[in-house]
C-alpha cells in the first residue's frame, strides 16, 4: 500500500498520469506496455522508469480485480435470469433439459447432463437429460453409489471435479460410466449436488472435451446453479403430484356424480316397483315393469327350479349351469354373471327372504350392463319379487319350518307316535306311511352353500324331507329302490359341486317307526364305503352283500339268503328238484361237473342240465368269483339254518312251516 501512496504522491509525473488516464479509460494491457516502452525510448531516468513500472503493475492488478468483479456480476446476473426462466418451464422433462442447457452455457461446457434417483433413498441414479451429447448412451445410464463423481457428491453433498476424469485414479471408476465418458471424448468433469433442504436427490454434471482446471469461482457458480435447479425440480415434482391429485379428484368427482345419477335412477325405479307390490300386483306385472327399465328378457324361477314368470325370449340354457349360477348367487347374496368373462351372457340374482331360498331371477339384457344401474335394479327387483312370493307363500314358509322339525323327530331317539306324525306329514304333502328311502350323501369337496341350497330344492322337488349337517345331506324321499335313489342323488350333486359324492342309502320303509333305523343303515353304508376307500361310491345294505347283513338292522340272514339264492330255493320248493344240493356238490367238487355227478350218484349230463337251469335262475354271471363267493356263503348259511331247525324240531320245538319245510322234504 506504501507503493501506491508513493505513486500518488508523485502524481505530478506526466507518465504516471498517463497510466491513470489509461486505467480510467479501461484500456487493454497492451497500451500500458506501450507506455512503458515509450518512456524507455525517450530516455527516462531510472527512478522514473521504476515508478512507471510499479504504476503499470498496479494498474494490471486493478484491471484484474475489475474483470473478476465483472465476471462474478455477469455470473450472478445469469443465475438470476436462470432462476426466473426456470419458473416459467412446465413439465419435469422440459425443466431438466433447460437446466442442462443453462449449465452448459453458463460455464461454457461442451456437455452437461443430469442424474436423478429413480425412487426413494437407496435407489440408484440414472441420467435423465443431457445437452451437447454426441451418442445415445448417456440418457438412461445407471450410476451406482460406489463409483463415479456422482457417488462422491451423493455421499458428501459437496461438489466433486476432475481435470482429466479417465486418468484420475483417485476417483472410483465404473466400466459403464468410463465407456460413456470415453465415447463422448470427455476429460474434465465437474459435478454438484441437486437437492432441496438437506435432501440430495440427484447430480448436475458439466464436462469438457479437453483438460480443464476449474477455478473456485466456476465451482461456486456451478454449485449455486445446482441449488437453484434443485429447488426448481422439487417445485416441478410437487406441481406434478398436485396436478395428479387434482386429476384424480376430478375423476372421483365425475364418478361420484355418475354414481349419484345411477342411484337416483335406481331409487325412482325401485319406488315404482314397491308401489306395484303394495298395490297387490302379481310377479308377472312386477317383472314386466322391471323389463321396461332393464331392457331385455327376464325369467323368474321358484325355489324348486320351476319357471314362474317369463318375459321376452330368453336363450336356451343348460339346467346344470342355471343351478350352479343360482347357488352361487344365493351364496354371495348378490347378482352374479352367467359367463366367466363378464356380463355379456346375462345375470342371475337371488330371490331370498330371511335366508330362505325363494328362487332366482335371470336377466339376459339386450346390451351388456356397463354401469351399476342395471345390476343394482336387478337386485332390487329380486327383492321385490321375494316380497311378493313371501306374501303369497307365508303358509309355505311356516310349512318349511314344520318340515325341518318333522325330520328331526323322525331321526331322533324318541319313539315316534304314528297316529300323530302321519297326519302331520300328510298336511305337508308327505305320505310317510307309504314306501320311502333314506339317502345320506357326503360331497368330498366343493362349496357347502351349493350343497345346502341344492338339498333344499331337491327335497321340494321329490316331495320329501332333508337335513344338512356336518357336510352331509340326509334325504327322506318317496320310493322303493334305495340304489336308484342314491344313484340319482350322486348323478345330480357331483357335477354341481365338482367333486365325487359318497352316498349310502337304505329302505324302503313305511311309517315313521323305521325312519331312524333306515337312517342308521344308510349312514353305516356311507361309513363302510369310507373305510373301504371307495370315496365317491354308492352303496345299500342289499348291494354290499354279506357286509350288508352286518350293517343292516332290518335285513337278517334270511333276507340275505333270499337275495342271493332265493330263485333256486323257490324252484326246488315248487318242483321238488335238487338244484340247491347240486350247487353244493358243484362247489364242493371244485366246480367240476364230473366230480359233482359222482358225489351225487347221477350222470354228468344230469348235472349239466341242472347247471343250465341254475344259470337261467341266477343269471349268466353266477360263476364269477365275487358272485360265486356270495352264493357259497348263502348255501352255507342255508345249510346251517336247516340243520339248526331240524335239531330244534327233534328236541320238541315247533318246526318251521312253509317253504323251509318243503325244501327240507324236497332235498
């Protein structure tokens, strides 16, 4: 500072005044050098030259300071312009490209690019925008948190730079990043953080294709641009989120308005339907009024599957499909589509009241139901129909409760009173004093609600009684053939539930006294099938052969003998033949007619003729191993019974009469 003062003190020197004049004019550095050379050329004294040289050096320093200040002023002005312009850019992608362009122009970079995290913390960064690139490899490049200048910036939150990136061994390198840098021909790279507050969510890069040593002012200017860019990016992100929320709110408002309109239409239509119900209309009138709103064909079926009302021309549908849709509708309590893919094939709605299955409504619309109006109105129409049916069938509802109570009494251990139960059953339309069969069916899978709904409908159709408990259906239905009844139940229920159905049946029984007994026998057959591993099978005590004798409480030894060899015994009794004895000898001889003839002391042709007669009586399969075993067992039981009867008669008992005595005499 002393030198400056001294120079000013000798300001009377014209040469020093010339330096000050040049400095005031803002002359270039060459003019100052020319002034110094001119003084030397004019032969100025050494003191004057030294004073002039010091003045020139001071002027150069002043010029440098002024230039630096001007440069900083220009940079700050550019930052202010950038901040203003960034507020005018809309859209994240456009904003990122504008930031990259500004960075490239502000510090005269060959290339500028921006990397942002793909998601929350811990996600890698990817290059989202680039300016000045010459290849397509930059945008989309993933940068990890352990390599490149970006990793240093993300960890420290401070700028990082290198005058020659590929040659800088202090930077953790990545093959992918190095490949892009090499492809772009880059050397110097400067990276600054992009963030908002204390959160760093990206990196702003500037790069040159020549070696460049960045000055503190350049680094500071780039850092300031990064801060402005971070605020702008955060603002753009918040703006996009706000726009998305506004858009979603607009959609919600539109949906709410549409839903309100639909609800108003449904309410108005439902009020008209309820007015019709209150006026005492029948289901036909109600359904015709609903069709005016729904536009299509409607079919109303009752709880047993009978068609009650039809409007329009509905398509032909498989009964199994209709039953499945009906049971699904009752299980869900709301309309279900007939087809798997949507509503093109129509809808089925449950008609129910208080949990009772009153039937179903099937709608086949002229056009697919695209809004909630049609489905909702169909559901309300089903409720209105249920109300009409309930009013018309109040007595039937009471009867259903009485039917359940009646079956429970018949199956209980309480000894039934026929003179009380028979009239009660007849009032329900069930002739319990006529032959009935008991069927116990257990699906081996599938939804239980389908089984229960089917059992209720089947019992009504067959004019019988039903109970569903612990996954098993108990049916008491009119008939004399338990095997046929069990087969029919299995054939109808198994396709419905999609699983095998194991069925045990017994009967026929007449009167209430033997119902519980038939139920135990049917249940025993079901348990026997389970123990034998014959799931999905059908069995009755008669069909199970000798095992049926053990399971049955009504079919004893005599019944078993009668069912196996009864025709042969009857033939011997009526014609005084010896077919039974021939059968015994035949099996004892190892199924050899010749040896049997020898033991009977008859000609082999006689045995052959008797065997032909037995075939006519028992069927062509009587010699099959399983059938032959049953016949031999029946013969053994018959022989044992006859021996015991003879002993009883010889000891003074009363002998048997009828066919047994005749058989004994004949044989």
